[in-house]
C-alpha cells in the first residue's frame, strides 16, 4: 500500500552523525537506516520515523555515530608479542628479538590466537577494518571471517624461509592460491605484501608487479622507514628505494606505502602524481625512533593519507583514536604549522583515507547510502569529553577509545554497550596468558 513505512532491518538514531564525506560535516539528531548490511538512508530522525519501519530501532542518545575506523597497517598476530622487546632501534628489535622468537612460535595457532585477541581490542576501540601483514594469511582470513570482521590480508613475500613457505616460489604459489580463494569474499580481501625493499629482491618485485596487475590487487609494503634503509639502498642498488620501485613499475595507485619517514620534496610530488597511498604510523615510528612522516606535505601535495597502528610489538596497542591524535599533533610539529592536519583531516585519514588505500572507498570509510553499514557509536557525555564545543575536534583530541560503546560491521552488532557479541573475552585472555608463558621461556 502506498504511503506505508518501508520495512528495513535497523534504524540508528544519534545525537550527532559525522559521515566524513563531506569533510568535517556534523549532522544533529539524524538517523542511519540499514537494510541487508548496507546504509540505505541518512536523514533527520523525524523523516526516518515517517518513512521506515525497522525490525530494530536503536536510540543512541548522547552519542556520535561515525564510520568504522580503518587500521591501514597491522601485524595483528603480534598482539601476542606486546611489550616483549621494548626500547630498541628497529633492526636490533627485528633481528635480535622478533625474528628469533617468531622462528620458534610461528604457526597457525599463533596467528589464530593473536588475530582473535586483536579483533577484540580493535572492536572495543572502534576499528572495523584492518590491513593485515603477516604469515599464515589463510588462517588470519578465516579468523577474521569467523568473527564478522572486515580485513585485507597481506600475501607475504620475503627472501628467506619461514613456517609459511620454504622459498620464493612457494611464497608466490601460496599467495596466488589464497588470492583466488578470497576473490569475491564480502568481508576479506587480499593484497600482495612484499615485506620491504631490504628483504625483497628485484626478481620478486617484478613478479609482484606482474601478478598485482593481473589479479587487480594492491601492494602493501614498508618503505622509506629509516635513514639506514636509504643508505643501504644507495650502496647496494645505486638509488633510493622509491626510485628502485619506480624503475620496476611499482609506483602507482596500487601501492600502499607504509611509514615513509624519509622523503624529499621531489619524492612527495612523485607519489602524488603516481597515486600512491601513504600509511602514517606515528606512534610506532616514534617508539622505534624511525623518523617523522611529512604528513602535512604529503596531504598538501594531494597524496592519499591513511593511518595505521603497526603491530603491538612496536606500538603496544591497536588504538586508532590515540593514533589519530598523535598523527594530528605530530603533523603540526613536523610542519611547524598549528593548522596542519586538522581534526577533520585526521578523521578522514583514519576512515575514508584508509578505505581508499585498500581500494574499498566505494564500500566503506564514510556513512553514505549504498555503502556497507560499518558503524561506530561513541559516547560523548563522559566527563573526559565535557564540555563539547566541536564534535570532530573532540573526537580526535579528547576522546578515549573506552568511550566506544557499540560497533556494527555489515549491519551486524559486534560490540553492544562495550560487550563483545562474538568473542569469549575470558577465553581470549587465557590463551594470551598461555602464549606469554611459552614465549617467556624462549
């Protein structure tokens, strides 16, 4: 019958909605209408009441509703190594501590348990999508899928054997097999993940370029992370790493370049022209003293910026609210400009910028009709966020992740009033303690 309210699955009413697109927009007393996992309308609450008949209605009160945060660079199994080797420079940390421990414990169970712990932490912090970079990506993919969490899993390529693959040919064979298996998956995507220019040879990079083009996959790697990486590349290859990749055709809009602390003005312009996405990991870079990503200069040049936490072994948490704040503050210090990376731009980098880097901007990253319903509700009536003058500024500069109350992915509620709906919190914590006991004896 004409004029009857349209049946839908869910209507979410919030005091404020920040859709991210347009940049900085704040909508008051609006509703997000969800059906079959997608946003079908964003409109004033009164209009939503008249037009839609939801199976479930959630009135969020003094909350802000934002798109799910996108952690654009993670090593999530490494949550099980949190705090194991702190206060060390990158190469000492890697070669003398992380790699030796991984050689002893790396396997499917380690990846499964670490990813599950990470999912629990990310959901409680408002993250709904992770760009994963680790071994046993098949296990990671299965774990993400089992909990309804969105992820892009890296297909690792590195020039030394591991528990995942014995040699280069096996790395590529397993990568292609998993890429084929994930094609068309609604939640889990894939990206080639050559580790870094100092651990991947030219022949492997050439194969990555060819296969990424053929399979239409992003390429996710650590790049220009430290001064030492630059010096070693010039000595061994005669050029800086970015120039080496450019010479092999890898500098393009598929490239997800992580860290990028060592950049010249011409390299920034080159990245902008090529359509490269840069993932800023400020807290990991600070902790490992790797350097400072010139985030404001990249933004001004037109480079797409995303934000990542890196792994818990080099950051210690997966807190994207904290990472947004650090990214914004550090950008100002590096640029010596208090207007650099304003709050709206930081939130954009943590949502739509990350989605764009992963090739998911048509599906997630903003609250718009037609996109998937990956949504996060944040309480704004706590003492820590009072008084409230500017919603977006308060989100970035003052809001702790503990104020995330509810999370939906594909319209499915995975966090309800701070309670995980798909994860046994006590069991996850117990497995983490067991891994600590095992690793501490190595």
